[in-house]
C-alpha cells in the first residue's frame, strides 16, 4: 500500500488539508478538511451592542480583518439606517484597497509564484528573483501601511466605526500614500504581465459559476449592494441567502454553500470574469490583452486575476486620495439604536464576504456571517477531484499531490478562514466495508441494481439485487423498474442511495469499491448509462448522499456466465448488507 | 554556532492567526529574529519545520479541539519554557465568551446541530493554562510589535519578559489625550493592561479591553470609579468580557468592596 503525503504546507495560516483517496483508476474520495476549531462567532455576538459586535467580528481572521470590519459596518449601518458622508466611503475604500494590496502581493509572490518557477519557497526563490521578492515585500509593507494609517493598527485596528472614523488621516499621510502608489505602478504592471503569462496547466479545467459584488455605476470595485452571478442573475445583497444556502458537512468545521444546487466560486477570478469588461486605464488594457476563455474554467488563473486587481488597486489609490482631499473631515454620524436588520457585502481579497445582523432593543438579536472559503469549499473539492482523476487516468499519479496543492492554493483559502496539506492515499483493500457500515448506521440505504441480463459480469448486480430482496432487505429496486419521474430519495434525503453496478475502475476482477456518485457524474470518462438516469432526478444534497457500489468485472461478453471472482465479490457484499 | 542559539517554536491553535501574522509583519526585524535564534518551527513562515526539543515555545490561540489539546500537551513536554502569546492563549479570547459549559454546548449545537464531526471533537475554547503550565504571558489582540520584540530579546538573553504593570490610562496620559470618561464615554482604559500604546484612545475612541485586565493593585477603585461615573455594572462587565474569555470571572472575584 503506497501513501503519498506532503509536509505541512507552510506559508499560510490556519489548519486544514485535502485528501484524495484512489483505488485503481478511480478517485474514490476527495475531502477538503478544515481542522481549525469552531469559534461560534455568530452566537457569541448575540446580546452585544452593535459597537461591540464591530470590535469582535474582525477577530475571525487576521488577514481579512478589515474586510470583516467593513462588511460588519455596512450591515450595521443598513440595520441602524446610518448614512455616512462621501469622505468616509472614500477612505473606507482606501483602507480596503490597502488590504487588497497586502493580501494579493503576499499571496502572489510568497505563496503562488515559487510553485511556478520551481522553488520550494520565496526565500529560495530570492536567489533568482531577488529584485521581485524585494519589491514585493515592499509592496506588502505598503499595503500594511495603508491599513495601519486607516485603521490604527496593522491587525484589528479599531479606527473605522459605525458612522465614520475615530480619527481621519492627515493630508500629508494621504499624499504620501498617493505618491507611493504611483511609484509602485511600473512594478504592478510587470506583476500583471508576469502572472498573465505564466504557463498554467490545463488540468483541471471545467465550467463553474462565479459570484461577486456588483459595484454601482458600471465601475470595477470591491463593494456593492448587489451580487452578480456569471449566469447573469443579479441578487440584492439583502437577499444574499438565496446565493449562499449554507449547509454543514461532517468532515469539516467550515460550512458549505451551493447556488442553484451547484458549487460556485468567489474571489479575484470571479470578479475579473464577471466585471472585467468594466476595467479601464492600464488595467483595462492588460485585461483586453490577456483575458481568454480559459479564465472562465480554470481556477489556476485566479493568480492572473489577482495580479490584475493588484494593478487596479495601485491605479485606483491616487484617484481615491485626490477625491478624499477635496472633502472635509466629518465627525462620526450620530445614530439611535433603533430596531432593524441589514446585510453587508464586501469583496475580501479571497472572495465575497457577507455579514448580517438583526438589532433589537439596542443589542444584536441575530447574526450570520458567510466567508469566502466556506463558499469556495465545494469547488475546491470538485476541482481537486477532477485534477486527481484526470492525472490518474493519464498515468501521472506522481503529479497528483503537487497539482492538488496548486489548485487549493490558487483559491487563496483562508482557514481561520488555511494551511492545507494535500495528501493522496490508496484506498485500503476492504475500505468499502467500513464506509458501507457507516451509511447503514443511519438508516438502511435504498439499493438499485444496474446491469444488463445475460451479459456475463454485467448481469451480476441484477442478480445481487434480487438476492438482497430475497433476504428481506427493504427498498431494493431494479434498473428496469425505475420510471423516468421517480424520485428516488422521496422520503428522507439523509437516507443514502446505493447503485450496484459492474464498473471498470482498473482493479483486479472482483475488486469492490464504494464511490460517491457525484465523482462519476462530474467526470465524463466514467459516465455511462447511470448519468441520464440519475442526474435529472437527484438534487445536489441527495447526490452527495448517493454512491456506486462497484464490482470490477472480468468479462462483460454477451451470453456468458458470471465469473468466479465477481461471484465471490457478490457473496462478500451480501454478507455485509444482510439484516 | 547553530547549537548555541535558543531553539524556538511558534505554534498556532484556534484563533485568527493574528499573532503569528504580526510576527511576520515585523518585516525589518524578522531577518534578525531568524538569525538570533534557531527557529525550529513556524508553520506560517517556513516549511522545514522540526518537532524536537525546544528552549521556548510561543503558543497562540485557544485550545478548541481534542487534536489541539494533544498538540499542546506534546509541545509542553518538549519545551523548557512555554509563552502564551495573544489574548486567545492567555485568556481564551473572543471565542471563550461562553463561560458556562452548558451555555457553550447549547450554542455549539445551534450552529452545528447534531452533525457528528468526523475530523476532531470540539472542546469549549480555553486559554492554554487551563491544561498546561505557562511560564510567561504576552497579552494583546493581537500582540503588540514593540512588546513582542522586547520580550523576544529578553528571552534570548535568558531574562523573563517585563510587561507594564499599569493600565492603558498611563500610556494614554503619555500621549496627552483628553480623557474620554470626562466626555461620559465608557472607556475600559482604567481596567485594561497597557502595552498597546493606547491606540484606540489615540484615535479618539474608547478602549475595548483587548489586552485583558490589568494586574495593577488599584483596579478595585478604578472599577468603582466607572460605577460612580454612572455606567451600569452589567454594561462594564459585558464589555470587559468581550475579549477576556473564561478568565474574566476570576477578575471580578478578585475585585474587593465593589459597589453594586
């Protein structure tokens, strides 16, 4: 049994991992796990004052601290009906751009680039890219400087408050920020070109949905009262739950999201894919030069999108400063703590972030926070699966671990919101037994026998199903008995659905594997008659609870007998399922 | 040479990773930190981490899962000194806001329902000294750069850290700010340990208490002062509890002659 594992991938924060389990030619399981302990932030803000809430919630994440602050402020101001003066809006944009510069320059040069130029880390990379590493560090430092100037500290600054700022930056401080931003432009242009021209592998490539904030006035930007999705849908940010639909999976403390029952991605690539046509100036030119349809289906292009956004940020900062300098400082807008509710959406560097609060009697009565990594988790798992499966089929098993790492890292996950540790492991010989026992523990699954009678091993699972019936197992169905409009999960979606089928997954004849159905559906190579049968009838939650219990056939010749190894496998399965 | 340097490990439990990030943000000094000590493990900064014997372990975050508890016990075993860094490790932090275990459990179930987690079991978040002996504490949310660098330098020289044993008010006076209490704004400065450089009051905003309670002797009278100003007892207590986690009950118990 071979197990490929990777050292703790350092240079990121938090605690998590991705594991792919492979059996012969198929990937039987991919899990994106977040081991960070649960903090129940939404619960512990209940009963706090709105001001205290705004102090507490940025502590969710040190890297996205100001995005959390900003989203919380927007939600609270919506709930309390506070309108801030234009200067406050502009300076909040500046502080947010500071975070974008800090996070993107750190991610691009210190986390992502070493992988593409063949170095283990940024320090080693400095031997060849000394200049880039040095300037990138200055760029990150500049982002930190903006954050500190605007918020009071590098991390968790309290200066932005409901209704404005405790203290406004001086004219000199703002002009310094503007001038330094202009000085960084040549390097920002170089960065956009460097990352647009990297040789991104074409695995994984698959369509997905993208979502991001839709800024007003046909501009590019990082906040909006509406959310735009790549299929053209536009949602009011107050109605964000129709996008996020959070649910829980048992292998991770990070919640999950699906839009219209399908995974979606948020982040720099989502923003550039949805709003790229709005980019102007040097960033607009770069976008027109480098954007291609591949960006719409390959998560690795997120790095190119981040570099474009970095350029956008440097190009935008001088304008923000100029506009802000024309306006007078404003004292904090007074407000009464009336009852109300409101959602606030902003684009954190790694994707759309939602905060929602209900205020009652001056206290937080309800809170909901949806982070970008929670929304990306399903797509991270899906793209890792596609990567592992594709590389496995093309005989590049040795590349799986590194490539999955690249995929996960391209999402720039943040696991207070993510160190990840990519791992590839071989399925143990009989691990289907354990998994099946787990599924049975909840409730006896529904079984569906698939196959073609009178066609040697392909008929095995039809015979298996009828034997299960004879043994008194309830709800065993045959392929021929399923009508087009049957709802297989009708009663409880918690009850799993298991298809019994002879499938070629590269094992020795008689080998048994329990494979999640969604993996087979996502992948064209393994799709067969199952696909049309089930995809129209199962919603995503049910799909996630559906499996194929496959037996590797020896032969599927017309008219033959069921082979001996397959017969033995059938006996094993009967033994495990019996009541 | 390498053998003579102190062996140091920096570890992260549950939290926002802000303390480790702040160490990374000491960009100008970082090279010297890495040169002056033998940094054996620092997951956020480097990949060639070794889990061996240590002179000093700096631990951030609260213990919030069984897996983390195991890691912490193992770190303690192989370290001569353990330093809790940041409010989560020293006092439990914002996530340790539910004091009663039953209250925490109820709230946990409201978020995660009855889903049985297969990765690791969650524990009620607690500061690290709930489980292991802690030699030194470095508070803050996040820790302050100056205080971290001075502590680090003292540890390297074999000296214990020296923190301010007075409240934020002292730093605020150094900066010649107007007292917010005079404007009837509830500021936790009098009750909160100094070390942040009075950053909030420097921005005309009240102290939120993110450094935790001060160890200063006069804290009972400081507390009474706030009550005399007319701030409600619950309001002060709740505000103080925001960052100070499960330890806040001890603080209140130690206040003597508090008016109700």
